């Protein structure tokens, strides 16, 4: 399908802002930055985002799952890719075939990499995870040391890195510092056994505020995309990379007392001017009471309140006091204004979910150096 046949809705991805954000994070800490591009680069389009970050100098990338990494390889990304989450049974072959770096974080994945590695000609590069307080993936300190010993002694395996994950870096400084103390203690236990992995990493976006000189890698996600964690965040200047918007499809005059949208939950208190936007909850517009009662899109630089229940494909806005707005004007769901945190408040969630829930049928339109350099859509041929 030709891109011109798509409805007038888009998620504009500013790759120049992405590059500037990456450079800002590089200047923040004295350690290499491993960008996290999981979940389709937080909804921004993983292939194009990864390509720009590698061009900016990123030496390695991180994803959650093997299939995400394989998709990047299929898009021509040749940089090392670290797979952060536990991989499933049978995925060992794909890991080796595509030269991926798995994080070993469970007893099963430890045995999975040790088994085939003995028969492999090419060494398998792995990272090892210790649980310091997330109570999710990762070994206890004692099991971590034992696993590192086994990996270090195994033929065909390179223990390149060790890591942990901070549970409250954006919320609780003291909890985060205690986790980092536990992590440093676990790494010191490895050193006592002569095990010194090249890469030591714990810091996500919010964790950059707690970076320690003993660490040799950081792995930010949210900040790369121009969204600051809340309430705690490192002091760095970043700007939103994604702007989601659609053009007004219809402006309708309705009489006082007219119900709007499913269930008639909003009734016009006066003669009103209602706009219909071709974006709905299937595209990432929150379908919550807060969105219906408090939410807004930005049109011509000012907010236009949402009216009525958000539909799967459409949302209605109130333009009663905005006679200058006409059909075809752009209505912005999320970007510089409203930003992802504002939409998150209406959705009862956080900024991470806001950007990752933007549906795949909203085309990602990539802008670079003042021009469109790509479109990602299931309805557009590459």
C-alpha cells in the first residue's frame, strides 16, 4: 500500500533529537552508553532508531528478547546486541546463529549456555545477572559467584559482563544506593576469585544519577527518547523524540443536550462545536475516565478537551471556544505538549506505557535533517 493511502495520522520520530539525546547521555557519565531499544525502541521504531544510534557511535545495543534482536539483525544491524530477559527453551540456536549476547539470569539459562558451548567452535559471549533487590530475574549473591566460576571455566564461553537491575531508581534514592552496595559487594566477590568481567552495569535512565566509577557501562532507555523519569532523574537536557498526532476529520455543530460518543456519558451543556480525530484506544489514546473528563489534545498551540468516551478508532474534542480551528488541522496526542507524563496522568499509568502502547497501525514517520527518511507501518511496503 502506498503511504499516501493511509489515514492522516502519524507518529513523527525526530532522529536528530534522538542523536542529541544520546550525545547528552554520553556526556553525563564516564562510561559507554548501551542504548535500550526493546519494545520496538519504546514504540519509536527499533530498526531506524538502532541505525541512528549506531551511526552516533553506540558500540552495542540492548533488547529484552531474542526475537527483538533477530529482527534487528534482519534490518541490517550488525552491532553487538545484549538480550536482557531470560531466553526460552530452544532459542540457544538463534542466539548463536545471530551472534547475540544473552544475559544468564536463571539456573535453566545457565545450563542452556553451558551445554552447547562445549561443542561450539565460536565462543559465546554472555553477561551474568545478580538480583540485588528487584526479586525478578537474577541469581542470589552465592549462586551468582558460583555461576560466574562455572562460566569462566567453561570452554567456548566469554563472560563479558555482569549486571543487576535497580527497582526504585526513579523513586527512592536510599533503596537504590543499597542495591548498588549489594552489587558492588557481589562484583568484589568475583574479583576475589580472579574473575574480572570487562563490563559492569546497573544504571538505567534514572540510575544514571547514582553512577559509580566502578561501573563500565550504562543502559538508559527512557531518557534516550527524551522523557525524564519521575520523580527522580539525572540532570540532563533531553527532548521528546516522538510526536503522535492526527488531522481533524470532521467538525460538527451540535445542539445543547446532545450526547457524544458511546453511552452518552458527555452531554453538551450548550450549543457546541465537536471535532472528530482519527485516533482511538487501538492507537494508544487512553480509554479512562480521567481522559474523558480531563484529557486534551493540542490544536494550534492550545489544548482542546476530550469529550465523550474514547472509541477504538476515533476521539472527539470540544472546539466550542476555538472558532479558528478547522477540519484538517493537526491535533497532537503526545509530544512536547502534552508530554508523555501528562498523558500518563490521564491514563493512570506511567510514561513508559504511554509511548509503548502507541499502536502499530499508527505509522512511524522518521525525520532526519529536515526530511522524511523512512516510514514504518504494517500497511506500507518497505
